[in-house]
């Protein structure tokens, strides 16, 4: 079975940075890796996605601040976040797709002064 485990979440002040990592238990040929987030009372939203082609897409709210990358050596999908804002506070979920969806259980990011 494939398991995704997110790490790197925590409390950070506005303007700070944080890097999330999604560890994949098995080396799979993913068509894409992605990060979603869900704030309390809000719908889950796609934050960033990187396709197998290398193409990256971002939500308008994070474009220029967040950067997604794949690390094949570590079998991970990482999300580097800069200039964090309070509205970035959410549970962040890793998602990979290789013909079927795999999801992590989420890691909480809290941006507060």
C-alpha cells in the first residue's frame, strides 16, 4: 500500500517561511504531485500541482510565494512557502496521482503573530 506522510507544519509568524514535505512510502510513477489546503469552515482548495512533465500550477493566492517540487531521491513532494500570511493558515494535504489518488492525513500550518 502507498502511504503519504506530511511533515514540516507548525506555527510561524507572518512574513516567515516554512517548507512542507510529503514522504511517499513507495516509489511510484506519479502523473502529478500536489498540495491542497483546507481552513476551518472553508472548502478544500488546490494550492499547487506539479505534473510529470514538470509543469507547475499554483493558486492565484499563493503564486509567487509558494513553490512545489518533486524530490525523486527522497521520494517526496515538497512545498516551499515564503512570505506567509495569516490567511495561509490551514491544514495542508499532500496528494499524488498515478492512476489512482493517494492522500496524506494533513499537517497544520498556523500563521500568526
